[in-house]
């Protein structure tokens, strides 16, 4: 655009279209086609709902815009591409970037299989021309606007966008500018084509298996389903390189694999080119949740029962060590993170991960992350083992290890930490207690039975189908008990299990953990039952009253630690909810 000069202004003749003042035949044709083809009531209702909500939430072109009149878009049927309604039935929809982008869960009439449809503003030929031209200008101008070398911030982008639009695009209508600026922000600040998917709270994983293949997502309700998004070979190579750059990693033909964290905390694994994957580049992104799931969230979703969660609360506060085992995507890390709400607020915590996923509500928390080797000579590596070894000198009361994988040093040090009095939590890939014990005791980990016996509780997590939907459930809670200390034998004692027929949880047998805590504290059986009952009552109150917010649950668990009698009275008087929602602690 540098050859146009400051006097240049866009018009539709420049793009081979009619001028801005004349009716746009393309838009008119699209409206007519939509009106003709979308005559049925269901499609008309969908369109009306989307447009009415979009109109209610229109905003100025820039947040601080003071022009008179303020430039807001005119939203009609031509603003979005509703053609998908001709061939698909829409089950539900939700905004991800209102009023510009929403996700629709649809199914076609032939198979009734769900599909996730990304709906964004529709650009006519003139608008597409302006977008492409402005994009080239932005790429040049933004190189000099942000000295950090990273992607531009929203503030930097908007500052430059105001100047560029004022200089080059004053003749473009407000509606067109809104649509064009949406795409420019999406591509320069967001995650491009998959940005709407990254914004969705129901999308857990995003997976592109290769060129010209529909991008799939793991939907919280429907499981793995395809989307209407896909990338060609060149687009995909470029996009994978861009993801690696966002994560601060190097990706090349000689080094085609990368596993890293994106700036928003999401985990990303990407492969470049077709040398090691036959369908070309690919990537998988595990979406990061800004606000972690609370224990009440997991009760609400049916992952655990109130009684199970009260049992964990009692165990955590009495320094019992836990291991969460299950397959990929079974909710191991989510469950471990939620149990951290029960750690007393003043406790010192050290967490160790290779990719930062944990988010704890504690101030006295050291979050450690491993680092790969850098440079040609492979120097500078800081492994999980290095961090775990260092953590034992930091005197943590609670130690959280993101996952035990194949490094025997990590496994050995973790169990040694438990043996020396640290309360420790971790996750592990195993579908059963038997599989867990077998993997721990055999190559490559080779943890001795005597060390495994120091572990108190194992929670087996599974992903199952309930009423046609994929859900996460605790399969069983098991205690690890030394059966014969002289022989180093282990007994796995199931305390809670799940009945798949009723999708409910049962108390299988009495808990040795509870008996041990009773003896340590010098309590009677009645006192122990009172402690458990108080925790059950609090959790049941929060669950029944829909109080599952991060701040509210943190306040409740903290209050119980510091003023247990007070919170019990608030529950009994049915006023805890109002107290928790008050500002301040």
C-alpha cells in the first residue's frame, strides 16, 4: 500500500465493484438468497436470535472512540454467512466473540452426527480486497510499532489501526470496517482461523491432523467432533510455524517437533512438514482454563460425589498423599488442582511441571517449570528431577508434581519425599490400581513396594459415556496399605466405587485412612464423623445453592480452616451464600 500515498482512499470501483454510495448488488443478492432459502421457521428463528443479540451488543470501532457519530455496524442478514442452515440442523449456539463470532453445534439430516460450525462475518469481494490490502500494510507498520518483537498488544494494534484507517480507509463504511477490523484483530492478536475455537469454554482440545482435513475439537458435551475449519498445505505449514513462534520455540525441517505452552497457558504439540507425518504438518492444542475448576464444579458435573469430596477434604487437611491415575483426558490434573483448594491457606506449596497447568489459590506457592536444553551443545536443561530435588530443600509442606512419566529419578524422589514427611500429589497414566502398581514397580520406574506403601490414596479417573455424552467420572478411590511389612506386600483397599448402571458412587468399605487420622489426632469415632459431616454439609450447601465460583469456594474453604464453627453456623442459618458474595475476604 506504500505506493498509494496518503491521498488514497478505497472505493468499490478500485476492487472491481460498485461505488460505496451505490447499492451493493452482491450483498443484495445474498440477502435475497438467504431469504428465499431460509424460509422455514426454524432457520428464521435462528437468524433472528443471532441478529437481535448482535445488535444489542454492537460497540464502537475502537473502545475509546469519540467520533461523532460513533461508528457502529449495521447488522443484517448479510453480516453473517447463514448458508450452513440450508444443509444442517442447528442444535445450539453460543457467542465466543460477540457480536462478531459464534459457534453453532449442527448436524446434517443424513447422519445426525454433531459438528461444530464457526460463524464469522461474511465479506463481499470489496471487503475482502480491503482486508487483504490493509493486512499487508499492518504487517509492515506493526514491525516498527512494537519494539518487543512479539505479537502486538491490543493497545498497540488499536493505536496503529486508528492511524492506518484514518489515512487509507476513510471512505469504507462503518459496517465494513467493523468486519474487516475483526479479522485483522483475530489474525494479528488472536490465533487466526482457530481463534473462535480457542475462546470457547466448551472446547477442550483442538486438533488438526493434516492438510485439507477438517479441524476436530473435543467438545465438553459431544466429545470429538469435526468443525468447518481446515487449512491447506501452505497455510498449515505457516500456521504451525506461527504457533511455535508464539510459544517461543524453534521449529524447522531438522527439528520438526515441538511441545510447548502458548501465551494463554494452553498446551501445544506441533509437527512441521510431511517427513515424519504422512499427511503434512499437524498440531494439537489443549485449551487452558483461566479459572480452574473448583471442588464444587466437580460435584456439579458428577465427577465426584459430595461424600467423596468431603473425604478428600478431610484427608488433604490431615496431610495424606494422593495420586490421580487415568488415561489421557480423564481429568487427572483438573482433579488434582481442585484438591488444592483444601490445602490450608498458610501452607507452603511447591509445584513442579514440564508445562504449567496448575493454578492454586495460595500466596505461599512456588511454581516451578522444567526447561529444555538450549543451543547446539544442549546446555541449560533444567529437568523435572532437578526441580524436584531442589524443592526438597525449599521445605514445602505440600509438594505437587504435574506427572510422573518415565524418569525413574522423578518417581523415586517423589516417593522418597513422601517417606521423609512431605505431603505430595501427582498424576499418572494408568487405567486401574493394578496397572498403576505394575507400572511403578517395573521398568523403567522400578519403585520399591516399601516406597509405594508410603502413598495413602489413589483416585482412578475415567472418561465414560452417560446418556450418550462423554463425561469424566471417578471410578474408585483406593487406599494403599502395607499388608506384610516384612515381605513388602501391598493391599489395595477400595473405599469408594462407582456403579455404572446408576451413575452413582457407593461407600465400598470402611476407610483405613480415616482410622489412622483418628488415632493420630486422639479423636473418638464420633468426633471424626462430626468432622466429615461438617465438610459434607458445607459442600452440599454450596452445590445446592449453585455457589461454585472460584472466589466464593476459596473463601469457604479458607473460612473453614480459620473459623470452622462460624461457617457451620452460617450454613445452618442459610446465610453463607450472602456472606461469600460480599466484597472482600
